[in-house]
């Protein structure tokens, strides 16, 4: 089946027990055993739940992986993946990752004996120089949050295989509709399902897709042991969103490209970061390994922080809010919002300046979006 069909038909659909076309919400904590030591395939919803299983199977199929696991939040998914490692292990991570990921790695997991190196992952020589005898994992985002940097997955996988390293890609921005990292040899794919997979700003969730039997067994054990799983109702909401993912992603990209091109022409804009623009340094790689460029546009204004604050206050269609990937257009200031947990010197050395603004371009009429940017940028 093609992507659009898989998004609607993967998993136990229609429901085997009732014939329901819409996946039922199995809102139950426990299941009756048929006999002593004999279940009907389900025993306790922390271990597995029928609604969650349809979501997990759907995400795994869309990513081209072996198995999927649904978590309570994107950070719950990341925390569970980190427990694949042990004290003394070393991880090389992108330096421009989501602020919550940086906080988890630097401020939480180091207390449990893990070591981290943060660097720009677009330079193979730099990655190889950072590898130590105890390096076990390469963690990357492509496109990255919020700088929209693009990583060459074939290059990263080649390095990882030569050094026997586990590779993890956070595919939240691209989604499997635009990028399937497993096709390039990536071992694990992580999502914040809060974002594009759900697409409606009404749930938080996370997911991990595995590629081997060993990783599948370990993730299943960790999810059950740590209790980081998603609830049935939250899984149902994400499933409902995935059914329209292809349609939404096409429109997100069309609107985002128009917004990026508008900003790129505006004299008050210093630079625009969007991989769909030919001027973007990662454009060629993105065009090679992705089917599309996504719905997030970042840019810097020419003025200082006062100009940024004035611009943010003037917007009417773009809502000032955390998160991204919903049908509603959002604007955020990474330095004081999504990446506020990163120390200022780390942010600035990475390129997350006080002038940087991130747009999650929604599904409104694109002329209304550019009109809103126009009045916010030009109003006296």
C-alpha cells in the first residue's frame, strides 16, 4: 500500500472484535484472563493496549521499521531510549537539538553517568574526531530545531557502521511522509507525536520505531518497566491525526515555502532558514533524501530584541505559543521559550540568537499569513 492508504488502513482496522471502522478507545486498565496463565492477548494496559497497538503498528509501518512504541510524551520516548545505554557510555548529539532534549541529556542523564558531546553534525571529520572508545550512540535531528540544519544520513550511517554505533534520528519535523531515515540505515526513529503526527494541538505524545529484534525486545521491556507508555485516548487522538497527515504535510510545505520566500525578500529580515530555499546550505542534501521540506521556517530580524518583541506582539494570525506542527500557525522566540533551558553561551555559539524567530506555518490561507507578517513587520 502507498503512504496515504497505510495511514488509514494499517493495524487492526476495522476492529476485529466489533467491526468498528473508527479504532475503538479501549479505556481499560486490565483485561480478564481466559484461564489460569492464559490471556486473550492482553493483560494490563501498561504492557499493551489494543488502541495503542494500532497506533504503534501504524507509525512503524509508515517509517518502514520493525516495531513501534507509543509514549506519554516526546520526552518520555527520549528518556526511554537513553535507558538503552549504561553508566560510562558516551553519546554524540547535535548541538542545535530541541532545548528539552539538551536539558534531558546535559542536566538529567549526566547524573546517571552518561557522557555527551554536542557538535554540528554536518561535518563527518568532526564527528569522527569526537568518537571515543566509550561512544555508543549518535543522536541527530534533521531538519534540526530551530535552525533547520540538514544532516546527510548516508554520511552519518557510514561513520556509525564503521565504529559500531547506534544511530537515532528525531524525525518530528520531517515526519515519515517527507523523510524515512530507516531507508538510509538509521537504527531508531523518535517522534514527538504532539507535533505533526497528531497535528491538532490537542494531545502530547511520543513514539519510537525500531529496526531489529533486539532493539524491539529492549524497548518493549523498558516501556513496560518504566511505565512511560501513552494512554488509550491520547493514542486515539494521534491515530485520528495520522489519517490526514499526507494532506496536511503537503499544505504545510506549500504555505511554508511561500512564507519563506516572502520573508527572504523583506528588508527587515536578516536571514531566512528554510531547507526549501535554494540559498539554504543544506538544500541539496534535503532535496536528495527528503520528499519535501516541512512546515517550519526560522528567521532573524535586522533589529535588536526590542524589534523582535514588537514584531511578536503585533502578530494576529500567528499565535505566540510553544510547540509546532498543528493546523494553527504559531510563532515562538526560541531563546526565551523552547530553548530557554540551554545556557545563553551555548545558544549563541550554536546560532540560536536573541533575534531568531521560529514559525510553525499552519493551514490557514497563505495570503492571510503573509498579510499578517506584512503588518507586523511594516506597521509604524
